C-alpha cells in the first residue's frame, strides 16, 4: 500500500502502541532552549531520574538574550537567571552540543539545528517551542511540545502521541517576482484559517515547493503551526541533500552514502492517501500583509482592510471589530496607505542568510524613510551573522540607517529589551501578530523580508515589485 | 499531578475565538524557572489596566472591570467556557499552569489548538470539546443566570447543566486513565523501558549516523 511521507516517519518511530491508538514514539533529536526547559530539568532531578540519551540534545540560549551590548551581559536579572539555569543544567547533564550566550554559533534554536546538520531527514525532532515544525523542511517529523513532555523526552527518549490526520498542500506553478515562501505560508493560512490544520500533519508539495531553497522550505514549515498544524513537512530531494553535505553533524564518507540512500526514500509514494488536500496556484499568490491580530487576518498588498459590517457570522464580525480596534485601523483602508513606525527583520521564520540577502537587495543604495523610528536586522545565528558580514550585507543595512544586531529571537516575542511601545506599528518578518506579541499594545503586520525592507524605505506598506 | 474525578464548578464565559497562549500568559512571565505562581498573571493584559511585570504586587494593580474574569459574579470560577481554537500559538505550558494556578479545572470549547490541548492533560486540567451549538447554549445559559454551575464527571464522561441536561464528551482511554488516577506519565512509560532499549539498539544498527 502506498505510504505518505508522514506515514513513513510515523511508522518508523513507533516503539509501542496501545489499543486506543496512543503510541510511544521514539525521539531522535531533542532541541532545548532556556525558557521551556528549567522546570523539566528540575522535575527530572526531583524524581531522581537520569536523561535517557543526552547525546540527542542540542541546546542554545535564544529567547532572553539581548541583541546589542553583549559586553554588558544580560541586564534583566530574571532573564539572566533563566539563561544561567540552562548553563547549569547543561553543565550537569551534558549535550551533543551547546551554543550558550555569546558563543559564535549561538542563535535561534530553529536556525542553529539545521545549519549544523543536527536536523537530518527521517528524524523525529522535538523542542519545547511551537516553531519546531520548521525542521519538517528536512522530511522530519518535527513538532513543538510542552515542558512536561520535555521532561518526558529527557527521561524516556519517547513521546506519548497519537497519529494525526494528514493534509496535502499542493502548490503548483512558478512564484511571481517578489513573491516568497513567506507569502505562500500566509496565503495558505488565509485559505484554511489558523485552525484549518488542527489535528493534521501537513505535507507541502508541488512544483512551487520543489523550487524553494531549504531556507524557503524552513520558512514555510515554520508557519505550519500558525495554520494550526503541529507539524509540516517536505519530501527529500537534491536540494535537501546538497544543503546537508559537510555540515558539522552530517554523516561523512561511507556513512553519508548510506544515509543518502535512505533519505531518498523519504517521499510520499504515488497514490498515497491523504485525509484532506488543498491546492494553490503559485502564479496567483501575491505579496501578503496581515492586517489583524491572527495570522489568518491577511490580504495581499493591493488589498484593503476588511469591513466588519459586511460579515454575517457574529463571532467572526466581533473578532474583526476587536482586531481593527486593537490595530488602530479603519475598514476599507488600502493596505498600501498604512504607515509603519518600526520594522523587524528576523525570527525563526525569516532570519537566515537568504532572507538577509533578499532584504539587502531591496535596500541597496536606498535610505530608511525619515518617519520610520527604527529598523532592526537580527540575524538568526552567529554563523548567519558572520556570513552576512563576509558578503558585506551589514554595510548595506547600516548605510540605509538600519540597526545591525546580534542573533536571537528578539522582537518576535519581545522577551528581551527589543519591543514595540504601545500603539507602535511594525512591519515584521516574524510569525505571530497576536495582541501584545511584540510588546504590550504593539501592532504587528506580518510580511516577507522583501516587503519589510520595502516598507522601511517607503515608510508605509508598498508592493515590493514596484520598487524595481 | 492532581487527579480529576468529578467537579461541580462555577462557569466563567470568555466570549472570544482564537484566544492564544500569549494572551493567556504574556511572555514576560515566562522568565520564571518555576511551575507555580502564574495564576495572578492569567490573561494579564486583559485583566489589568497597567503593564504587568514579574515581581509586581498584583493585588495593588488596577483591574479592568470590563474583563469577564473580573466580574464579581465569576469569582471562584473553576470552569472556563471558551470559543473556537482556544490555546493557539506558542507551546508554553505556562498557559495551563496559569489556568490551573488561578483555580480552573475544566475548559470547554468547540475546538482547541493541539499543543495546548495536550499540555492540559499533564496538569490535571480537563479540556472538553463540545459541538458549537452546545457551546452556544452553555454561553447563553451562563450569561443569563448568575451562579451558573456545571457538574462534570470524568468516569462517566458527562457534563450536567443545572436544568438537568446531560452532554457526553470524548477522551482517549489513556488520558482518562492518567487523569482519573493522577498518574505520573514518565513512570508509566518507563514500564516499557525494555521495548525502548530494543528499539533504540535496532535503530543504532540500521541508521548509525543518528547516534554520532
């Protein structure tokens, strides 16, 4: 019987299954960061348990770390304590690799894992972070877990899980100029809604997906959780394998050849069954901009803010009214007329080298609009930062009046000092536009790196394709 | 984990769809390295009129009287009635920790986000999915009648309204067993330690690059 990629990943990790379908799933890679792990390590210690296979752990500090003045350390004492707690836990228990604050390879956990080859096809990958879906770009079964599950994985190398339904998201055709993986992600969420993928594992397929780089595929799988799906995944092809060659933790020599032979089988078989299928035409996708407080509140750059008076469903109507009030927007306003106060280019969605190159290509020779207060460029990791500097991208940003920062999660969730003030409006390449996400009272519009860079230049949203 | 068997609890209706975990417990409170003490900051940005930070004396902060949790009639509520896609967004287990620490033992909604739903069961918090029409009815009754309570029986998988209407709900046998008995799931899993070891050894032989 033909199997989907999800079937193959699931079946190859089931250790034990109960009558009601509850399974014990073996976990290959456990990514750890400072926010969701302290209570798990504490629980392990209190119960007198040892980690089952500590060499499955790759850890980094990312959520709390500052993105400037590293010489001054972490000023917020509570943030510092959390980062120091991770340091102490890794010292006590160990790890395959740890990239602590200020390490030259430190960065966002979902950037650091893949760039070091710690994410390999066919793995189950978990982390106490919902954006773990990112790693599905490598044909992994990867998803976020809670802290109790972090402890469970540390103690048992397994997760108690039930198989999800499967959804195929097929995007055929060629993306237009200025249209990116981020726009595919937002267009998918606009189509199926933020709960459309709840209970499903998504597989992204079709010629437009095969045409994406690994960076683009990570952006897309990263946003699977914003469609409600814990996991999103993409089949292995030459692009996957080329990316992994010679990474730190990638297999070498004969082992590499053996691994590649297996990885090539990590595709959905012809005729594999899916519980749901959604099809999009790549050529019809335009640069996307969110206008509300949920990623499904999205339209294209040529669109307008919706009018709640035209919505019949009362729950939906009041949701839109509340969102427009929070966002300080008036119904029927053209998206291109919305001014921005700040711009954030970064996050586990869009902080990889390709994202920075794309933003720099828009910015080169141009200046930040005078009305824009701040533009933060936050690379996803120390390695991304070094690569960008080797290419001179940082000089393009600095010359334009942008701020070139140290790596971390930064203003995606504003756990460090980078944040919006109440009422400030931001063009952001991150993944969530929830109320208060980037700072209490802050107003977030999700866009691609190209669209964010263009907004920084124009001072308002603008179709990046018109910039030339 | 505390066990859950039955509850006769006051209902608080939170009439918003897509309530995300950032709203349930804002990020600044995630800096804590403890599991407890999140209750006073549950729904912090909606509940208070000022900006909350860890370490503040929450009893001295100005409350937002328009937020439903602050209505005197819902003081002591143990059942949260919610709308579609409750708990979406971040995987932070601090969200169920905050709900539980505040005093909630049950959340009823037409649908939940997967990770949040799963996290609830690890903390003695029972999330119940009911059809949208049933949730509409419960909202109407809870908003109309002060002191509206629901009786939840996990063993029977039933919810009973004050008028005597009874609704059934689904739960997997495994989750029900763990919740009814307040079991430590890690201990249960370690009963299968031999199976895990055998699986791991086979995997090590077949895909040695995973064990570098």
